[in-house]
C-alpha cells in the first residue's frame, strides 16, 4: 500500500495543477466539489484540480464546508478570492444575481470561469458575461450537466449520424411539486429561487433552461415561441423582510416553438405537479426513428427505428452501461449503473481535458446566452400573448 501511495503521489506531482476557487457552498457547491475530486480518479487528465479556496458570506459554515471537502482555505469576500494570484479557475455556484458581477471580474483578472445555470438573470446580463470572457480569452463553461448523461450523449451521437432523418417533433417536461404550500416563504437562503430580484424568473430560468439547452444541443436553434406562464400563489411572506410581498416569479411555464430545422416542439415546466420531484423527460420524433429519455431512469434510452425488420420492429430499451457507451468505460463493469453526480464529474473531466488540449469547450458562456435568448422570448410571449422571435439567431 505504501508503494502504491508513493506512486500515486509521484504521478500527481507530474501533472499540472489547476487551483479552484469556489463561490457558494450549497447544493451545487457540493456537486461541483465532488466532481473536481472524483474526475482525476477516473479520467486521465493533464490537469490535477486542487480545491484551493471556498468563498461564502458565513465564515463558520464555509470553514465546515472546507474541512469536509478538503478546501485549503476560506474567503468571505468573493473579490478577495478573484484577486488571489494562486487561483486559476473561479467556479460560481452562488445565487443567480451574483453570477454576472463575479464572472466579469474573474475574466478581467484572467481567471477561467465556470458558472451554474442560468448564466444570467436576463439575456442582456448574460451577454455582458460572454463579452467579458471572450475579451479576456479565458476558458469558460456553464454547468448544464444533463448534457453529460451517457444516455443523452448516445442520443446526440445517433442524431449526428442522421439515423432519425428529418426531425418533425420535440417535446420536453420538467415537473416538480415543492412550492405548492401557501405557507412557504420567498427569499433568503434556500428559497432565493422564489424571489425574482435574485433568481430573475421562476421555472422558466430554473427548470426550462435545462430543457432548452438540451433541446438546442440535440436539435438546433429555436427561432420563435408562443408561451403562457402562471403564478398560482400571488403573495408570500419574505424571509428577509418578514413582510407579505407579491410573488413575481412564474410558478408554471409552457410554450410552443419552432426550430430552425422546421420541427415543432412543446415544452412545460412547473413546481405544482403534485407527486413529481424531478420529472425531466424528452422525446424526439424523426422520419425514420424516435427516442425518449427520462431522468428518473437516466441510464436507459428508449429507441425506435422504423428500418428494422417489420416482424421485430418495436421500441428498444437500451441499458447504457457497456464500455462502448459514452463515458462508461471510465466506470464499472457492464450492467452496473451510474447516477446524477456522475454528470458533474463528466463535465469537470471534459473541462479539464479541454483546457489541457486546447479543444473547444461546451456548453460555453455563448451557448448559455443562446438559452437565455429563448427564456427571454418565452417570458415576453407570456405577456404579449403573441408569437415572439428568439433574438440572437
């Protein structure tokens, strides 16, 4: 064991270190930290990520987080973190209203930047972030982790191989039920997603952003939308002020759209679907084939190919665990599954690999901006009650 440990230490010494400064210690902070710890253990990477510092407003809790995950130091001011010479990458896992200011400052300081979705609260805010990272020529990525689900990557490969032919339809849902209670307050830690000044929007920016990013990655740009939204509970007590205040986020959002390739689509997201905690689904229908995927069964892809012999034609349930499936050679033996946390590990590994090789990184901030143009159009259409074009195409 001693010899093996010494060999591992020598290997790590030979790798380039990439020092990470994390902003935020919530749910996403945990997923990112785990991803950076696990990625070099399962992927052969040029860079060795080092958890150099975590930054949060509560120093005591930040210190506990740092001790648990192995961060070397703690900061309580993100500006101090960005200014540190020993930080290479700023990873933003804090609430949406902090994304732009931190990312722009980090880019100006020459840091690589990774940011949780949505990139900004609006497309204009996201555009300022894109302009900053591109002007500074720093590596950047948005944490749209569901692109790294092996079953979804396989679907992308099948589409790129033109197995579907012309695409006719795309449909996708993201259903939750955690905000139904009238007594749930808005704002403050853990509930900032219900405060529009912090989140920017409700389910459109929080949930549908995932659906939209994945849809455009798989099926190309969205060009126009027709949407409706609803806020079911109009007033809630604010955790920070103690006052009952109007709720300005969308509790539910649905829209029709057209893709640039001519296909039609239907999207829906809500936090009012009783019994659903995270039902994220998609289906795509083409001239020759169809496929569907469900986050609850994330290691399986349902696939139908009309070119199969008629006697055997039918929906296939493909279990994504073999070594020739995307990412799976890095994990266990065929038949054994992986889970939600692995999508973040895959994304961290892909980012580190791209930095080391100079390959393009996706989804980039510009990819994240494309999603923001769609969510802005959705929110505008819900107000105008008209079809609205998607800017940026």
